[in-house]
């Protein structure tokens, strides 16, 4: 039996299906841990200014692909999984969903921080990599103090960052709201 069988083929009352769901969850958690380790390593290398030359393209490529992946997974989990899975086939619990959403939110800030650090000369007011990550967090939280601001093509990257952050929060909020009946029924059972 393959580890990543499509969810539509799982039955919740099947003990093999439960085992498969647990194996899938462990595989996802391993992938997330490996991804966080790579992101952390890239952040340390960029902050210590150990990335030079064509290695910048590796950082840009990884950060861009990770941003696309986070957006794609969030959209799929919120919108398309509702159409593909049966009503009784729930893979993730509500607390797991909230924790993974928080991790993804932090990852988005980190990946955009990497993109801003690579283009540090296009951030007015930024003196180093820490200012680029600060700007990423401020942009993602839609605070925007104005002490650091982008110029040139980085304005478009910052705008994309803001739209992705707002869309991400809206999608996660929608998933949480759709899970409220399940949460309510859990409390009624007690």
C-alpha cells in the first residue's frame, strides 16, 4: 500500500485507512521539518553574509518555490479538498490545522525576508539583513511603519507579499470557520 494514496480512496472505518492516514501525517511532518531546517540554514547563511555569487539564485529559487507551495497547499486544503473528499473523510484535526497554519505564516515571512535580503539595496532605510526580515514581518502583518520601504521592482514584490498574506489569513480563517461545527459537536459530546 503506497504511503501517499489519494484521500478519496481512504475510508475512516477501515483500520488500514487509519494506519495510512497516520503514515501520511508522519510523512508530512517529516517534510515540514526538513523544509524548516533548510529555511533556517538559508536564513543563517544570508544573515552571516556567507552567500555569494550565483548562490543567490539558489536562495531566490528556494524562497520563491516555497512561497508558491504554501499558497498552493493553503488554497487546495481550503477550497479543493472540500470537493474531492467525502464528508466523513477528515485527515487533519483542528489543532493540527491551526499549528500548521501558524508555521506556514512564519515561513511566508521568512521566505519573503530572504527575497528582501537578497535585494537589500532596493530597501530604503535597511542597513542589513535584520532590517529586511523586519520589513517582511511588518509587511506581512500589514503594519507598514514606513521606516523601511522598497524602491524599484521590490515595490511589486512587497505588494505581492501583502496580497498573499491577506489571502492566506482569509483562507485559514475560512478553514477555521468551516471547522467550527466539528469543534462545537466535540464540546457537546462531553
